[in-house]
């Protein structure tokens, strides 16, 4: 749906162009002129024959054929203009800056739909309405400042908020970031963030395409599409960082004991981003710092050499890196000694490599060469400011050269934003990116390092008996499934479960007990919160006791039968799943009891979840060490736990009608993981 | 020890002054001249009669009387110069910029000591050596740039690192921060961070003293002194924020099952800062953002009104605030309706208060007035940038006025660092502080909000039998105390413990068992890791079993006796204490077992710890809800747990010889908290 006419139009008209450059229509035209749009440019203004020196038509009807139109007129006039342009003028790229559409009221929504229908009918593209426009190296179809420097290897930036885009551009430009394209999707009436990403994915050319994508989104309309193309791009070697704002309202929703309640939308977003390999950022500065990292040479490990001429910032950076999961490894040996001899007395090469306030450009070069060639590190963070005694042009020039020539990434931290503002400006002008604050950079490096590669689109899944699953689900009504149906589903999905019997008389109970073996657990069937009504008895060891408890429990209100299970021992685990209308099924896992209820130690993933991804989820649990065995307790094999997670994923894939399910508890011991209680709710 | 001659000298000599302003001696003299030092100024330079127009003497001997000396000469010449100045010229303020002292080698340490001895003998003050100097509104005794704007209500900044100070000043100045004084203590040969803080405390005048103090420290030489004066200053109404860098090495030390191992120095620093009410920051940006908050009107609650003309940043700020423990409360009612009528259609006052991209200064004024007078909020965060269409001088002027006139603090977030750089510069020039990034501000607000007021210096402590404690400790050798001694100490400290008996024969064991009551726990005395050697048996219910287990256990290697205790039930808790040579005793508490070993859910406090502080520690445990009773378990009274924490603190106060102790486990149930096992180690 993204047309060539939108991306690289040979002619553009600004409808609503004005001499007043403080109005969107005026500023957009000015931007196109100032930034030297190379095609034919027209204006439409009912009262002028030229606007800012550009030929102006009084109506769209009078226009010649034109490939791309930028509309800065009141909403109510847009449908007609679009109609004429699409049908009569061959226009296939549209940018509508104006507001007053579906974001405002019903009437606006109607206008918006009309426009989209028209554009769709001719196979055109629409950016907006209610946006700041779009820009790339071909043209600057925006009414805002600043216009960034464009570069083929610059950042592709897609934003759901125009004002935020401006502030992101401003901050990014000051730090030296360059852009390849900026799309402000506004109301996303036709093209949304997902669609632009799809375009980047499908048009990706390893030789020429930019590899850094930034997103700012407040709502994800089509999570599956976002996942698909983000994952694909990352798999092709791109880096994606995104801010998804607005999660707190959902996140602060009071947690309940029900596992499903934790699958709030923010958890879903996290799961989606993790699955796609997107680095999730919280704000503009973090997003741009991560972008700055992405724009350097690829980072291949977590060992950082800190090169500095000042102690303090290096110490703070070391703290940030090592607390955040990266390493600042000690450096020693003959090569280190050799380097030390090239530095002034008092220098240290132990890492941080401190070459003192008097350190020179030559010395910095020697240090970076040693880091590149001799030392076992993956990147270099160079801190170099100035107390204002002398200029540092030579140091920054050397730094810029080394950033180009070294194969390992170099992250320049230039803290002296006042004392050497001129040098920093020149450094940026030469095409370099810098970072003003060491802890901010350190945190961002850790964030990038923590973000795992994307999960495969079609993971190898455990095989399940789909026919059996369908039989049960097709035959079931909406609501909680009966125990027998739950058992059949677990068996069909290959999820190990405790042997059990559901009985309706004391005689049956005793017979079943003999078969299952003592000691036993007895539970009521019917009541939802079994423990609360006295409907769970543990450690039943004799036929007499079975009989006695049966007689007592069957009288508990709502009880329709009694369930008997052999008593198993092990660590309480849980696995759950919940369907989100937009995100599909999310599968959750963790340790049971207080770990989920009090400590909220839960990991979530979006289905389908293969065993390796499930193992990753389990590995991220804070309580993971308990599963490995502590205080004399048997270790639980991660693989067996992961397999249950993956089988639950396969089950909900076969039966999307499952709205939510809980295996809670599962008991884990060294022999494996067994479901002891399960609830499955169907909602179509 | 801080003399008037250091703070407000009537005359200054720069020893080692130079015409070359790219040398410290030249730049320092230049700074004094440019920033119009008002007293008499002299130079010492062996080759010149004037330096930068200032009268220069060839030797210090030739100088007239001079109150303050700034030395920028090689280390080896410093002792003689100091000797002459101190003894003959009446100098009582010294700043030594030169390096080459104890930070370099033994010889340097000797020179340093000589200088300190001389200065001490005349009652003088010394800043440095190895520092950038000091400055305040009286003079700029530093060789660096930039020199900040000085204001009586500006920031007092003490730093252990000169270069870091430069970078902090640069960042702070760009955001509008003003300073009252800057002390770079360098090697802290005589005056360290703690001493300057002491001076601020003792000279504090509510009418004239600045209320904001910032610290950058890498090591704390005298924690007790820092605590004393920081606490006192905060109690007098000051705000202190500090970076203590270099904690990661200690923090990453592999954790062991021993509680003491968690009392790493970084934990101690956290405990110290918490006790003093210091806001601990991780880096320069965080420190300065917190400082910017401190410089506004006092923040009295956690309810934030977000006022914005752009949606995105407000959403990100809302996320940051509500995820970090602050509130963005909904605003409604007739007053809200009244306000809405003054705004353009499409605006929202629900909070965030969004007055659209077209919002005016007048409207911002109306909004801020409503927040000040009508709405139940504690502060206002105002986001106002510009897409570059029109200037915003009027808005920022209004903002500056409201920041002065409103009683509630206003935090201006001005993101358009490019588009309205001129307006921001003017805003800063008018004496205002701004914040460029909303999430950074949000996080800092949450950090400030989380920092509790200081704990009292002399908390009310539970009474303990000091005489009995001293009897036991004075009679004990270094090493682990015998069980009988441990019991006596717990009893003397009023710490509830399980009844117990230590027996050496099977007969004795049976007799004791009858007295304690069944069921019992039996444990070996002697081996340190009792469970590992099979030296713990639970649930012993008969005399026969007592006899049988005694006979088995007494043969376990290193076993000298058997301990019998009645079996108690409850939640496992622990309380420990550990002595740090610098910080004194730290008391730790948490839930036992996996909570301490796997989840590291431990809180630490510096002794003395009164019951309210102990309750605060318990309240910060992640597992606190478990103590309140979950899943049918009895709640444990926080007060009883806190009392044990406080009694352990009182015990180590009476017996500082206690190097470490563990009450692990304590069992907590609704009746109280009882120590079941305890170890106490003495080390003098």
C-alpha cells in the first residue's frame, strides 16, 4: 500500500499553501523549498497565483497531474480535494496534516472513512490525517522544524505522535543522529506503524537499506503484523527500538490471585517486543541513546573497555555496566604493559584505562588500537571532556577516525557540553554520534545487551492430538470445562497429570482409592474456590478415612462429585494461558503460591512458544534457583517444565476457543512436572 | 577547621601564577581577575614582577601578609611554601591544586603529611591537594571552567573528584542551576567531604543558608560524621542528594548463604544514606535532576498534575510517575469544568491537562491557577515545547512568573532544545531551572518521593540488661559463643527464644524432653552446618525416639552435646547483625530460607535502630505481604518482628565486640516471634 508516489514523488502539491510560514501550509511549502525538493512543486490557494514563488492554483480542479498531495486545509474540505486528486489528477501519495477527523468526533470519522475509501479505490497511499507529515531524502513533507540530516544509513523513524516526534528529532539531532526517513502516521487512517514496518520489511535490500528503526507508539492496532515484520527485519540484521507509552494504567490494575489478571496489556507488549527482538525503551532519551548505540559498529559481546581521562565518570559507568549485566573485565599481561609504557606515569590500563587529565590524542589512539587488536573486549566507551584549559579538537578528530576504522564499536562520551561545545559541534558535523552522560549510556548498553534475538516465527512445537482436542472443544459449551473434559484435553496435549478418579458414592471412592494408591488427596468438584469451603483434604491414608471424608464433603454446597488423586510431592509450579482479543494467546509460567501471588514472579510469552523460548521464560524467573534445587530440595528439570509451557501453547493453538486456563499447581520434582489441578474456560 | 580566611579571604596569593592561562596557575589567576575578586591579589612567580597585571613576588618569603594561598607548584616545593606562609605570612586558608602527593606514592604521602601538620599547627584550613580548588560568591579559586552563577540560595556542592565536578557544573549550568559554593576536596588531606558538611551544619542559619547540598564521593572516610551532619542538615530543612560511586565491585561479590556476606559496603552506603535522609543518585544527570527538584518550592505530597500541549510526553511521564509510586490523579468536578471552558475545544482537564498544540500563555496561566487553588494536587509538571512554528517567549515568561508566585512547585519540562533554544536560554537567564526530558524528571521525582525523612540520632531503644550482656561478653573468647552464652545474651537482650536444653547423655535428654514437652527438635552442638551432617531431627515424639536419636547423633564428628527444643510452627524469619570497621554495626532482617538465599530479599539498617525504623525495614521487604498472612497462613505481627530487630541493635550496642550474629530461623506466628537458632561471633 506504500506507493512510489508517496516515497519519491516527481511532483508535489501543497493544498492550503500560504505565504505565512507560521501556518502549517506555509511552513510545509517553505520546508520543501529550503530543503530543495527536486521535482515539480505546485500550490493550491484560492486567493493567490503564486505562493512563496511557487505557481498556485485557485482550486484543485485546475491542477495539472500531480503524484503527491499534502493537504493543509480544514477537514471538511479534504474529501472533495482527495476525490479530485485521486480520480482526475493521478495522485497516488497523500499526506493529510489537518486535524478534525476521527480523533475529534463522529462526523470527522465519516470524513476520514470517505477519504480512505477514495484513496484505496485508486491504490494510493495515505499518511495521516492529524499528523506532522513525512520526510526522507527525497522531500520534506512536514510543517515542523527541525529537519534532520538525511543519510542512507540513518534512522527510519515511525511515530504515532507528531509532537513527540519533534522532541525526539530535536534531542537526536543534538547528539548527531542522522535519519533516513520519518513517518508521522497520525490517525493511521490507512497506513499505520505496522504498515510502514511491513513496507520496510518487504522492500529490504541488504546492500542499501538502513538498519536502524525507531518506533514511538501509544497503541498497537495489529500486534501480529507488528510482530511479523519487526521479527523479520531483526532477522535480516536490523535493530529496532521502540517506546510503547501508556502502559501504566493497565499495569496498575489491582492484581488478583487469578493468573489471567497479570496478562495485562503492558505485559503483552513486553512479550511481543521480546518475541520480536525489539528493544523496549521508556522515554525519548533512552530511545535515542539506544539508537546511538545501534548506529555504531555491531556490538558482539558484553565486555567493555572503559577509556577515560577522568576517574569519576569511569567509576559511575563501571557501576552501571556491571550492575546491569555487562562486564568491565580486568586487562593485564604483556600487551597491557606495553601500552602502559606509552602513557604518562600514573596512568592505569587495568580497565578502566585511565590516561589522566593530561592524556593526548596520540595516547588515545594507542589505547584504542590495543583495545581493537590486543585486548579481549567487545567495545570501547571513551570518556573525554575538558576542564576548559585547552581545546580538544585533535582528540575528537582522532576519536572520529577510530570510530570509522575500528571493527569494534566505540561509544564516545563527551561530557563537556559547555567547555568544548565547539569541538562537540564539529565532531557531530563530521557525522559522528556522541553520548553526553555515562550512566545513561551504560544503562542503554545493558538494555541492548539484555534484549535477546527474536524467536522463530514457526518454532518446532510438541505434537498434540489435535483431533482429540477438537472433539472435546467442539462438544463443549462456553464456561469452565468439566473435570473429565479437562483431563482429556491435558492427555491430548501430552501434559502429564496426576492419576485421578471422580466419584459420586463412597463405595466408588474406596474402590478408586485402592487403585490410585494411598496417601490420597480428596477435592470437591463444583465449587470454584475449593480450599475456602473446606473442600480439599490432604494425606488420606485409609479406606475408613476415604469414606468419612466423602460423606462430609459431598454435602458441601455446589458439590457434584469428589475427586481423588494420589498425593504427590514436589515444588508448586504453575502454567497458565489467557487470550487477548488483539494479541492472541499469552502463556504464563512461574512458581506457584506466594511466588505468583505476592512476589508476582511470573513470565509471559506470546503463543506459539517452542521449548527453547519456554526455557528462556523459566530462566528469567527470579525464583529460578529454587528450581535448580536449594536447601536440600530436589531440582526440577527445566526441560520438563518448559515442555508443559510449550504444550499449553500447542493446546491453545489447536483450541483457540480456550479463553483462559490454569495448571495450578503443577508439582515439580526430579522426575518431572505433573499437573495436579487444572481449570480451562472456553469462550467463543 | 574551616577558617574564615578560606571562605572569605581579604587577600589571596596564587603561588605558581603564570601568564599562560592554559596552565592551572595562569587560569586560576585569570578566573580570580575575570570574576572580580574584591580583595588584595598577589602572585608568586620566580621570573616575573607582574603576572596578568598582578604584582608578582619571586619567592613566598617576599610576600606581605596574605590570608589565603592557592598553590599551583610542583608537590616537592609545597611544604616549604606552606611553612613560610603559615608561619610568617599569617596565611590560614590553603588550596593546593598540585598533584603528586599521597595518591602517587609514599614520598608524596610524606610531603602531604608535612603540609597538614604545618597547617594544623597554626589552625589553618586546607583544601586539596590534587583538586580543582574551591569557589563561592567571594572568590573563584579554581583553575577550571565553567564558573557557575552564584546565588545565596544556590547549591552547595562538595566533590571528591575534580573532573567529575567540571562535568556536573557544565550539565547543571545548562539546566539553569545556580550555586552557592563548590568544594573540590581532592585528597582530603585535611578537610574531607564530611568536614565541609560539618561546617555547613554548624554554621547553618535558617535565614540565610542555602538549603540544597550535592555530594559526589567515591569513598566515605568517616561514615558516622557524614551521617551526623547530613541528618542534622536535613532535619534543619536542607535537601541532600549524593552520588556514591564505586559500589559495584563489592555489590557483585558472590553472595553466600551467610547473611553477613550481604552486608557489602554498597548496602552499608544505602543504609547510611537512608538513615540520613540523603537521596542517593547513580549519575550526574540524576543528581542534577534531583537538584533541580530541590531548588523549586517544597514538594509536599505525591499527587502530580501534568500540564501539556503535547500528548506523547505526558503519557510517558504518567507511566514513569505511576510506575514509580507517585500519582497522576483524575481531576473533575465543577472547577474542572470551569477551567475546561477557558481552553480551546478538544482540550482535556482530566489530568494530564492537555491544552493542545495551539494552547496560549493565558490558558497556561488559568490552568496553573486552577492547580494552585482548586485542584487537589501537590505539584505541576508543565510540558511545553514547540514544533518550530512560532516563538514561545510569552509562555515561558508566564511559566517563570508562576514558578515564583505559586506555593506548589512547578517543574517545567522544555523539550524543544533546538526549536526554541533562544527562549530556553532566556528562561534560564531569568533565573529559572528547566528539565529537558519528562521520563528523567519523572524518575527523579519518584526517587525524591521514595526517600524518607532521616531517622532520629537517638532513637528510643528497648531496654536490655547491659550488665548481664557485659558479663557474658567480657568472659568470652573471640570466636563463636557456646549455646549457653548465646542463650544468656538473648535473654539479657529480651529476645524471645525457644526453651531448650543442652544434654550430654541419653538420660539427661529424656529428662529434658519431658520438661520441654513433645514434639521436639534435636540438634547437634559443635558442627557449624548441622543439617548437612544429619545433625537435625524434627518431630521427635517419644522418649524411645529421644534415646535412639541421641545415641546416633552424639557420634557425629565434632559433636560435643545435643540440643533439645520444643518444635514450634510459624513462618521462618531471620535477623542478623554484622560489624563493618567503618560503618559500625549493620542490622539485617528478612524472611528466612529461600527469601534470603535465592531472592536476596533482605533489608539493612545502621545501628542504632529503634522500633519505628525497624518497622520501616520490614515494610520494605518484597515479601512483606506474606507476613501479613496469605493463603490461610497466620499473620506475623510486624511490631514483634521489629522489636527483635531493635533488640539486636541494642545488644550489639552493649556488646560492640559482637562481630556478627544470626537469629536464623526465628519463627513468627500470630503470637509473636521466637528465636529458634542463633549464632554469635565475637571478634575484638
